[in-house]
């Protein structure tokens, strides 16, 4: 199973680390065991990445519709 740190995920998506951290907190229940902690560092597995990508795309589409 491939994992990515929150910092690396934020860099890949060109968003702030804080935005990703808040998104993980917001969807903590849905993400469940897909967040891996190693000490203080958190990692996302492939399913968590797909879930957050989907949520981010939905939000982008909603914002475009409002314009």
C-alpha cells in the first residue's frame, strides 16, 4: 500500500498544508483507518487520497457554479 504524507499531498495539489490538515479533520470519520500515524506525522493511503481528491473536485465544481 502506497502512502503519502500530508505535506507531500499538499505540495502535489498546490494547496497549503493547513488546508489539507483541516480537510483530514473534517472527514476524520469517513477516512477512518486510511490515515496512518507515525509519531506526530500523518500519512494518507491510496483510498484516502482518492477520497480527498473527490471532495476537492466537488468543492471546485460547486464554486464554479456559484460564479
